[in-house]
């Protein structure tokens, strides 16, 4: 089965109670980073499953999820 690039999404979910986040992604760069983290320390990342069509689900500590300020500011027009 083949899916379009539009359908190849990344979804990160977590709740306020638990200390972990679930990451479902097709993004090769993100999957490589999560796999490398898992190789270094099993406590950091756990690969839960591969969906067989390019996507994978990981469990990571919630503290690894962050939103950062952009490096440069956009100029107002």
C-alpha cells in the first residue's frame, strides 16, 4: 500500500498526567534521530511499532517535546 506525501504526517500526543509523549511519524530525519536516541539509551526512546508502510510510533519523555522561538525575526512589511 502506498500513501501520498500529504498523508505522511507526524503526530505528537501527550496529556498533563503522564510523563511521556507518543510520536507517530513518517519523517525520515525524525525517525533517524529517535532511533539514534534509542540506541544510546533505551530509557529515552522506545520504538513501539512500525506500521509497515513507512510510519513508526515512538514513546519519548514529554520533556523532549519543545516549541522554540525562531532564530531570526520576520520583517514587517
